[in-house]
C-alpha cells in the first residue's frame, strides 16, 4: 500500500522528469507549485540530498536584514556579482535551489544565470590554462566581517567523479572573500591590479554576464534549481524589503 507521500511524488513524476531533462540540457529549471505539493523537501529529494549550509542548518532565508546595507550579500537588497555557490566546498553542492515565498514587487531582484563552462571556453588560451592549472585560495565567511573563515585552495576548473566543477566568485577575485566586509570594499589601498589573472577573470565574467545571462524572476510559490558545478549566477539589486526566498543546497553521489 502506498503512503500519501509516495502518491504525491507519483502524481508529479511527469513534471519532475521534464524538469530533470531541462536541468540536464540547459543547467536550470523552474518547478511549478504543483510539483512542490508533496512537500519541498520531498520534491528536492528527487534531485539530490539536502546538505547543511554555512550556518550549519539545511536552509537559509534569503531576506533583507539590518546591518548589510552596504555589502553584496544574500541578506541585503544589493546586487551580487557573478559567482558559484560554496567555492570552498570539496565538492561544492551540485545543485542550488531557491524557493520563492514572495518575490520583490518592485520588479527587480532577478537571479541571473550563465554557463560558466562556456565562459571558460571563451577565454584566451593563457587564461584557460590559468583556470585549469593554477591553484586559487577561495575564502568564505558566513557573513561580511564574521569569523571564522573557510578556505580551500584548488584550480578554478576542477572535477568531481569525472565531471567538470567550476568555481568562481567576483567578490573573491576583487576583494578577497566571497562575502567581503565593508572595510574590504572601502580599502582603496587594496584596489587590485587590473592585469592580474583573477581581476581579469572577474572583469570578463561581468561582461560575459551582460551578453549571455538569463534573468529569472521566480514567481511566488515556484522553485528555481540549477547546476552549481556548471552555472555562475548573480542577483540584481531590489528595493522591496519583503522579498523572501528559502535557499537549499543539494549534493549528489556523482
């Protein structure tokens, strides 16, 4: 005899099959509210295992909070430059999911997605060698100015189980941390050398985004999921303080 949960998943199976196909083809997909009726966690379990985030919890509330008005951070209303999630992960989560409770009513706050592997292929030969062969020390704090700090030194383009894994952080390459503090942003003496490889990559990624990124404004009740090993993402600034999404990290066996 099937449980209620089993019946729920069975009923949305065709939608999940189509979503998996789209996720494989383009690297991202949006799940309709009907696909989440068995429960967000039950639906996400069809894509991977939910894993803990920087705060040790398996969810993170993406909602503006006081204290982050001047930094590019998930709990601010500011834009966030191109990046992959958890570049300090070994490996990073395979998929990133955002469940939208209330999208910004100002029409902004888009999640922008672009193919990071394709971006690497667009680079000149020197930078292509750099991303594949040169170890880079990635660093991430839970929040701007917080401690402790997680680090990992690996090439930007690596692999996991034979699959490519692309790590990238505009903030890291310009300011030294995935979540830079106000001091790091304001420190004029730390302005990077425009010819340094990491700075060049940050600048080129920003330009690539302007030409190739797909902006997604997730409707209320919908869930956006994408391949974090393949895509880089960013967020546009917004003014509505009530914007609220829940973030999940998913890991797969390979």
